C-alpha cells in the first residue's frame, strides 16, 4: 500500500470516528461538517481506485 492510500484510509477512519462522536454528542453542526468531509474523502478514494471497506457510519 502506498503512502497516499494509507493516508487517505487513515483520514477516512478518523473522520468516521469524529462523525460518530458528533452524533453521540448531538452536535448537529459538527455532524454536517464531518459528513461533508467524509463524503469528499470517499469521493477522492473512488476517483483514485482506493477500496474503502463497508462502514457503519
């Protein structure tokens, strides 16, 4: 796995974690921010052929 792929997957995991935390805390604004970031990261992964595992988020 190259550095780009590893870094992207790490950012996705971190953002998923942050999104879960925001939802648990009831922070609707932060949920929107984190969901937008996650959507962008997943789009970037798809554009570069990076397999992103199924997520519960």
